[in-house]
């Protein structure tokens, strides 16, 4: 009896989404992610969050051209940040009972 080879067809997932992670201007960790949401054909909004220091900026880029790439948003954010105009918020750090974050 021949061995039956279980051939599972593994279709490699094509990940189109490029990880849009940049260096955070505040804590300089490379965990600054920029999420762009398209509102319609022409306008979009972007939210900037840092996974390390909890920085959030969801006010400065609520109305950007839909053609903007995360890198464009990042460049503008750096400008704002450096001029002290960025509306940065802190992520509400949950002070749960000694739960270790990874
Ligand atoms: Zn940060």
C-alpha cells in the first residue's frame, strides 16, 4: 500500500497591507502606527498611535486628501510635533491589577 501523501494546498496569503509603522518622535520607538480611513473618494482621516508611550493623535488628521499615504501623514505629524502644535493625547493607561503587558 502506497503511502498517501496528504498534500495540503497552502495558498500563501498575499498581504497587501504594508505595515505602516514609523519611529515615534516622542519615545523614538518604532511603534508609531498610522491608520488611514477613507471617508469617501476624496477625503480620509488618519489616526496616529504609538504602542510604546501611548501617544494618540486623532484630531490633526481628521480631514486629509484620500491620496495621502501614511508616510505623508507621518511627515506632517512630525512637523506638527516639532512645532508643538500636535494635538497629542495619551492613551488611557489601564491600571489593572498587575497584569503584565507583553
Ligand atoms: Zn511613542
